[in-house]
């Protein structure tokens, strides 16, 4: 069944404004048909009668037929059309108070991308209330917000100098970016049958109920466990709302989350920097599996304690040379103090940097001993450990560090037994069915009642590659299959094969295939058309 498209008509007497609107967002991506824009009031009225658009956006000052008269005609003859009026600063008060009387939607010139997205999303939500396709429309509007806003925090664009939404003040006001980081998203998604779109919509709806409609709320498609709020609310109110969100999310989803309330920014070109600031604030939180609210008006720790001393560095290198796994584990976990990181109230950053230093030493040793051949696989193992840090679960982190040591520094090969060969086959079959789930060497070893080190060694001997590389290749293989369906977004593909961080998935995919997911899909579509 072909998807229904919704028609959008834009009217403005300025040519460049019409062309800017045509290219500001990829309309067709969201099943929106951007009609040929109207150059004056009469042209707009003719197009409205001919095409009967679902959404109509018009400048208030139009030649031949004014925007005020045009909107009145639309209201009388086509009341189902969702309309937006555009006004400049000079006639803003007239539009808002004299004509609109609070019943119409308005946008302020010059229109920014962020304001246009808000307007279209709002229109789709209104249309959904009157149609049988409510579910699909709400899903479409939710996806639009996430995709378009996520791009704004991850890349530099030209912006208008003020932040003024449909209902915001014309005057420049400070905006805060709030980062909501959910550390156990992989646990929550299981209750949604791994449907990330509906989980995302549900979480955003919960946040919206607390922060209200005036705020911009979206899910970062590059890191699915991050939700962003843009708001003009005051500091005391934000603290109250953040606490309310923390309590409600904990009760509903049993979450472990960090809420980072950033400082003010006054120009939209600063949005990406505000996001970077929020990530920096995240690093200052304590490395404990519990909710935490971090604010820009708290004193943030700027330093992290050095836990890898010269003596520890020397002992670790000596243990690596001897190939003593038990001694290596003791140095990494006990001598560094990592095993007591929660009791000693280490920060997120302390844990992250300490783990990084440890594996820098290990990777350097592997490079010296084996050259570049094994380094690529080793880097995949280390990146997987780095992702586990994000869960704030020390027990899981310890298991993955121990697994990584076994992967990277295996003992000498032993003779393979027949029973071990059958266990390796069972592990392969399990991975084939459960590739999207969280899995590790320790989990699989416990499942089949074998020693982790022995399983790792025998799996590599039997399959010709490490267990973690096999899992990665299986996920990439499935991702390629999902990419053939152009209606599945790349962020969703990543989630479907076990990655809630698109940026991480993209790195892994490129290492495996030599190109990033976007270019791979473009090439794939080109082959299908040929």
C-alpha cells in the first residue's frame, strides 16, 4: 500500500525566500509534497483551490491579496487546512494581537530551520487528530524532529542570530540545552519488542508532559540513548522539572539516567557547542549506577586524578611480556584502584581515562609484538569496552575488561577436544539467532559452562577469527540486509543489529566494509537501479 503524502504550499513575494524554503528540509523524505510556491496572494488562492494543500504557510504582506484576507478565505472555505502566517518584527504585535487572537500559528521572519521543523511537526500532529492514520503521522512527525534536530547539534550550519519560536518572544532570549542520557536503554527496549521508534516516541511524550509544549524535545539519532531538550525556563524551574523527570522515568522505565542542565546560549550557531558542553558535564558525574542531575551552575570538576603511576606502567609492561593473564588482571583492576572506583567516588571521566590508558599500553605491546595485523581486531575489542563504560555498571565493565584481556592476550594454543568443538558450534548458532542482544565472552562461557579463556582460544582456532570479531561481522552482515529496505533509517538499522550509538556503529561498519553506512547504501541503491 502506497503511503499517503501531505501537500505543503508556501507563499511569499520574495523569490529567494521561496527557494530557501524549498531546500531547507528534505520534504520528500517525510512523505511531504512541497508544491510550487506562490509568488502573490492571488497566485496562492488559485493554487489552494487547485491543490487543496494540507498545510499552508504565507507571508502576512502579500501583493494583490493580503495574507490577512487570504487566510480568512482559507478559514471560511477550507477550515481543515492547517495554516501558518509569517510576519516580520515590525508587524509582529499586529499579527499576534489584532488578527490572530491566539487561534492561529505564526512564524517570525527570517524563518530558521528549527522554527520550520517545529511548525511542520505541529501541523502533522494536528492532522493526525482528524485522521485514521494517526499512528503513522505521529511516527512521521517524531522521526522528522529527531533527524533534523540531531543534524543541527552535530554539524555547523548558518543560523539566524536569535532563537524565537512560534510562541517565543521576538526579543533575544537565552536558551538552555538539557541532555538526558539513559544508561540502561538496552534493558528498556526489550519491553518494546526492540521497536526503537515507539520507545523513542513514548519517552519524548513523557518528557513533553513534564516540560510542556513550548520546549523542543528530540531523540539524538546518532546516540539513541540521548534525549535533548531546548528550553527558556529558569534555573529553579529546571531543577524541579529535572527531578520530576528523574522520578517519573525511574518509576515507569526503571532507568538509570544522567540529566545535564547546560548554561545559556543566545545564538543558534552555538547549539553544537552547547551539546559539547553537556557531554563534558556528563563526564563529571560520579561513576555509580544511580540517577544524577548535573547543572552548569554547580562547580564542575575540571581535573581527573591520575591512577596509572610510573610503577604500575612498568609492572603492566612486564606482565604483558610474561603473558601472565592473572597478573595482568590484578594490575589493571586492583593496583590501579579501578575495582574500588565506586567506593572512592571516581568520576565518569576518571574511569574512562584510566581504562583508555590501560588499553593504550596493551595495544602498544600488541603492535610491537605482532605488528598491524592484530591491531585492527584489538581496536574493536577496546571500543566495545569503552561503550560498556557508558552503562555505569562496574560489574559489567570488569567482566568486559577481563574478556578483553583474554581476547587480546591468549595463552598458547592447546589441543582442541571434540566436546569443545560442539560447544563452539552451539555458540555460533546462538549468535546467529541473538546477534542484536547484549553478549560477551563471559556470558557465553557461563551459558555453556566452560572457562572463558578456553572458549575464546578454541573459538578462534575453530572459526579462524576471534569471538568478538565474529559477532561484529554477523551484525554488519545483517545490517547490510536491512539497508536494502530504503524505508528503514540508518539509525534504526544500527539499533536493530545491536548498536544504540549510531556514531559507534558507523565506525565499526567502516572498519568492516571500507565505507560508511550512508555511502554503502547509496552504492547499493545504484547497483539496484543499474
